[in-house]
């Protein structure tokens, strides 16, 4: 168990596996299942997907290693960990603001993540009531027309009271786990549910591969069409990579602080990235065959997962039960991520203001609850309210989309950019060398990536994505 250099003993993970599963639990969530297919669809498929994979390997992975490294070395909540590494490297303690910026991003993400979590709760309820009405035997929604199934999602997001209530309920469940603390709550959820979820997702994808438009899906997702790779698509792909790997919000710094010295951070980071990316690709392989077979629009956006999957469960044997199980698992994957999102600001409040876990997490939940109300209403009664209309990146976006774009396309890449500069150029080399768990050419390669590729590529992609007009 790790001790902090000042203050009481920190809670620790009970084992390396538990840390790994919790970190994977944080990474794998709605970002993989809901956001990845939606972004791949709106950004035209193959070019986005292949660039995304490149981003995960060349930018995401070194940043993931850098974040966990800072956390383990600092042994504290993210800003404090940044400060400790900075002080030890004779650098300005102001570097802690990188993490404070990340704490803000995590909080803002939680403000719309819980709304999507609420949608998942609704679908769990939908399948449960279907089972109650028509029994376990048949497919889901027996006798219901395709149009009516597709109409369920727009009806849900148009209903403000319902989406607000569901979003708040999802936040409350998250709060329950965060209050119980690291090993009490988060670990148990992650240890049991993540493996079960993976198996179910593989099963559904394999089933779908026999039934639907699988070869069309493969061509759509993996054909590289260079002309489609615009600045905006690149920014979307980088943003999605960070969102999915939980990077640039100092979340992995916070988790890294709970890791023992015996854990090899490089190997662990590679496993986290591989697991996360395979779930995203599986989600794509699971959802797009249904899109093509049913003649739906690939660029449908945020509703993609919720509109397509019920189709699959309608045709499957015991589909209602499988659909129910699937959405329960999606709910748990979302929960292990939202717990991480709430944990980041909570740990910060605890360390900075000496609050108890209870009052820190309650304050975060109340703040996120306010954001949740506006996000949930922005697909219904506030649909015409575009808070940042004057800025081109946010034109036409409601509150929900503004939070999403602001974090994935701005604050996460900027946070990651600063982290790479911090580790590549500011932090003492000996400290980095001794923490990262790699040596030889791999170590040189890591240094090359954090010092040069990550900052330059991120700066370039941010400029290209934010000011597309400049480069035409
Ligand atoms: N990675 C999570 C997901 O894919 C979201 C997340 C982002 C969680 C940042 C924690 C921190 O759903």
C-alpha cells in the first residue's frame, strides 16, 4: 500500500489486477459503445477509424503512460502529483494547473455523460418491461413495427422531465460508488463486470456477423480514403481517442496514484489501450451491420447505438433477454467510467480543501446535477438554445453538444499536449526513466513520441481542426 509523503496513508488497490481492471473500467464506457460508432459514422468511416487507431498507438499510449507515471510518482490527487513531480525537477509548481484544468474537464464531461447514462437506464427498463409483458421466449418487441422502434429514441430525448430524472438517477448511482471509496466500490464493480461485458459483446458481434451486412461494414470501417481525412476529422479522431482512453483530464493521474511500485506502468498502459480499442472496434462491428442491413443512416449521430441495437434484439432468439443483459452491461461500463469522472474532482476537493470523501463527492454530484439538467433539456425544450453560437466550432450546438465538443475537441487535447510537454521537456529525466518501466530502444521511442510527436501533432491537429479555413 502506498503512502503519501505528507498526510495519512492513501487508499490503495488490492492488487495489480484490480488496478488494471479499474483503469480499463474507466476507459471502457460510453465512449467506446455510444460515442465511437457515432463519431465514426458522422466522420465518414474508414479514414476516421484508421487515423483513430494511429492516434491511440502513437499519441494516446505515450500520454497514458505519462499520466500514470506522474500519478504514481506523486502519490496524490492529480494537481498535487503534478506539483510534486515539478518541484522535484526544479520546475515551477504552476504546472499543477494542467491537472486543475483536467479536473475541470472531468467535471464538465460528467455533466453530459450522466445524461447518456440515463438513456441507458431507460433502455434497461424498456427491455425489462418487454420481458415482463411477453415472457423470456421470443425476440424483443414482438409485433412492434420497425418505425415504432426507431421512434423510441427521439421520443425519449424529447421528453425533458424523463431525461432529467434518468440523468440524475444515474448520477446518484455513481455517487453511491464514489462515496464507498476506491477499493470498496469501484473495484468490485470493475472486477466482475468488465470481463462479463466483454464476453457478451463478442457474442452479439459474432451473432450479427452471420446475419447482417458484415462485409459492407468491414469495407466501411477499414477502407482508407485519404481525401476524407480533413482537419476536422483528424481533430474528431484525436478527441475520441482521448475521450475513450480517459486522457487529458488527469483521470489516469488520479488512478496512477493508487498503483504500487511493483507494477510495470508501460505494460499496463499497453493492456489498457488494447482493451479499450478492441471494445470500440467491436462496438463498430456490432452496430454497423445493423445500420447497413436496415438501411439506416451511418451519420445519424448520438442516437446511432440506441436506434440500431433494438433492431438486432428484435430478430434474435431470446432477444428480449439478451437486449436486457446487454444494456445492463452497457450501464455498468458507463458506471465504472462515470465513477472515474466523479473521482477526479472529488479527489481534488479532498486533497486541496481537506474535505471528507462524503462532502467532496456530494459537492461534485450537485454541480454535475446542474449541468445534467441543462444537457438533458438541450435535446428537448432547450433545443434552440445555442450558447456559443458565435464561435464556429460550436455553431448550431445545444448545451449537451457544447460540453461534448468543448471537452473532446479542446480541453482534453490541450491537457494532453501540456502533459506531453511536461513529461518530455520539464520533468527530470531520471525520474521519468525510473518510473516508466521500459528500457532500450522502446524507451528512446517513448521519449521521441512524448517530446516531439505528441506535442507537434497535437498542436497541428488542434489548429487544423479549429481553424479549417486557414489551411485551404
Ligand atoms: N473513457 C470513458 C469512456 O469511454 C470516459 C471518460 C473520460 C472517463 C475521461 C474518465 C475520464 O466512456
